[in-house]
């Protein structure tokens, strides 16, 4: 069967029929080798994508991999800001995102023009931006951070230096509380982490005495208050390997449970419950990527990330600053 590629001129969404007899895993593998492509995937991708990735990681790990890869093509199984970051670092490489609609509520919450007006109200402040923002917002920032290195980076800024922290008010609020800072916060949230229910979490804890709660700092304060450990996806994953418990309650996107279960087949991982009746906590953006779209984007080298060069150059500086300031973070 001939492949019918349709790319929407605005969003670049690929929609095509695929021969059902094709072994997509083998095809993706073959195309990767043929095109010297690397497949980078975030922990929130569906298990099948995690299984075929060359590297799975958190935002910092993925940015580092993007910085060191010698591949000609980077296929980013993640969301738009992650692929954009890879392109900012690698202007000469082709960076593909299987579905250009894979956005992020945090990036969407911080439009660059509104952020410029906000910044102008705080003239003496430096800007630390969470990597979950657009290239145009990164271009207005002094330092980028991820959930793995945010605390480490803020600690390096003298207390006398006022800071704007954008766009995640939960991560910023968590850092303010932990470090005794008064960073000015942009009011953005992650739609996935914001919806964990404190009340249901407390009930779950009561039913599972002694079981530690591991939470991502994108969760809001009432949920973080009940956490025994707060960290990035890779830090939470490491905790479940290194700590001697056999059960954990996990408050982050449920894709990470797949690697946790693979690391520790004998352990039990209980997803923290969201407010809604549904017991799953999947990021609707991350989950737009599928094996089929991955195959098509690698085959047709589309949709591709393109950036305005002036924005790219300005956005590169705070990313390089982050990589330099967080070398000791594993
Ligand atoms: P990390 O994997 O860097 O902890 O980030 C989580 C996240 O929400 C990515 O969008
Ligand atoms: Fe954005 Fe939240 Fe999805 Fe991560 S989980 S990509 S922060 S919406």
C-alpha cells in the first residue's frame, strides 16, 4: 500500500494510512540507522515508545543528550518545548516532533508578549525560566532550569538579587518555601500535576501506612505538603530504586511507572489519585505521540521544528547557562 502523507499547513499534523502488515518497530529501527537519527523520549511517553527510544529521560537529561548527539536527525518523543530546546541547541540538525500539537499547559500559560510586559514591571530582577516554556519566553530569560536543577540553580543566585520565576507557580512556590526566597512568580500550572487531589491522597496514605509519597514539584502546595520526597521524574525514579521500601505512592504523570516497574519488578507503585473519577493521570499533550506518528515522521522527516534565528540565538544563552551551572547534577 502506498503511504498517503497529509501535513496540515498550519499545525503540521501528519495523518496517513499505514500498511497494517508492517512491523513498525523494525521499520523505525531501520529508518533510524538509514538516516542516522536518534530517538529521544520523555518518561511520560506511552510504554511502546519508551521501549524503542535510544534514550529515555527527564527534561535535563534530554537537553543534555540533544547537546551531545552526533545524529543528523533528532526525533523527539516528547512535547513541543522539548523539541524546540533540541533545535535551539542544534540549529544544523533536523528536529522532528511526531505531532506538533503536543504542547504544554505551562508553555501555553506564558505568551512571550505578556511575559515581556510582566518583566518590565520588575526592572532589577533576573529571570529564571522553567524549561517548560516557548523559545520566545526562553529568549527573554537569563537562566533556564528544569525540575532536576532548579533548586541547585536558585541557590547559586545571591539572596540580594531579586528573581522572576516563570512559568510554573507551583515549582516557584516550592522553591520559595524551601529556600526562603521571595521570587516573583508567573501564574502558570501544569494541567496534569495540578489535578491531584489532596483529600484522596490523604485517604490513600491512611490506607497504606508507612508508604512514602513521591511527588513532582509541579504539584500544588496542598499535595506537596504530604510528600516524603519531591523531585524530577528521574529523581523520583532513582528514589524508588535506591530506597528500601517495597511500595510507593507516585504523584506525577503515570508514564514514569513503566520504568519504575521495569527497574523493580517486585515493588508496587500506586498512582496518586486526581480530582476526577478517572484513576489515570496522563498528559494529553505527551500522549498525542504514537508509534504510528513516530514512524511517519521519521519516514517523511516531518513535522519539523523551525525557529526564528534571532530568537534561537537569544534562547540559547540561558540554556547554555543552565547546562554550565548544573554540571554536578546527575
Ligand atoms: P521532568 O521530567 O524534567 O521532571 O519534567 C516533567 C514534565 O512535566 C515534563 O513536561
Ligand atoms: Fe506540560 Fe504538564 Fe504535560 Fe509536562 S505533564 S508536558 S508540564 S502539561
